[in-house]
C-alpha cells in the first residue's frame, strides 16, 4: 500500500540543527539588545532612585525653604591620564533644605596641549542621592581647556525638603559632593578643537562654565 515515505535520520537531524541554530540566533539577538539597553536603563534607574549616590536634576528650586540645615562638603579628584589641577573653591557650605546654592570648582590645564575632560559625580552618604538636586552643572557636558588655561566650573543645587520625611536620613547632617575628571580620547579632543566647534578651546575663553541638562549623565 502506498503511503508517506518515512523521514530519514539525515533529514530529521538537519531539521533539528536548523531549529537549534534559529533558537541560538534569537538568544544572541536578545543578549545584544540587553547589552545595548543595560547601560541607559541602569543610568535611568540610578537617576530616579539615587542609587550609588547618583544625584537628581531639577529645573528650579522649591518655592519653600525648610528649617533643617545640612552641611555640604566638596571633593575633587582627577584621573592620572588628565594633567589638570582640579579642586573646589570652597571646602564646605551650610544650606537649608529647599534653598538653592551655588558652588565653584576650578581647573587648570597643566599640559602643553588642549585637552577635553569629562566628569563623573556622586554624593555620600549614598542614601542622600535621591534628595540632592542639581539645577545646572559643568558635569552635564564635556569641558575643554587650552594649554595653561584656567576655568571656573559652577554647580547650582538644592537639597530636597522631602528629606525630612524620610526617617532613614534623620542622621544625615553632612553631604559630600564629589567629582572626578577623566580625559577623553584623541578623537573627541580633535573634534572639539575643529574650526567652528562649540567646544573650541582658547586661552581667552577662561571664566565660569555651565552645563546643559540635555547632556546629563556625565
């Protein structure tokens, strides 16, 4: 009697291999997608929760200023690959919660060539990160200094008055704001120094620098 021809072991094995290859390709695609998405998702998580001392960004300070007083200390570090002298102009200041304040850091390029730097930042204790808000900051964008150039870097901030409602932070009387500058690659520096570039460095450009909130994440 005529009927379907039985599948040969070779054909069955080929189909299994094809199915396995398809599944593996799908897994690889998912892993690549997660790898590209992990960093921005992690950054968003840190910015929203203050995880790891990540600070927040605000457009303006609250309308009301509270009675609680917090001492803000300032710290500055520079990576070995960036020959800048970078330091805070003030070691500490006292602010009331909800009060907008402005502090300055300054940097001097001690090398014989223009350099582009990018800063990372955090606050300690790390649990205070969710309540420390920056309105404007040099850390929101890269900074370029010509040889021997000195520049003042401002940061405006406030401590969210809601900190008084968080019992976990009842013991926080001092918050330390820290920055670390790192050198960017040669390609970034060349692009910044190209004619007409917004970051074109010049010794005459010394003075206060500000940042752009759209470049946050620094």
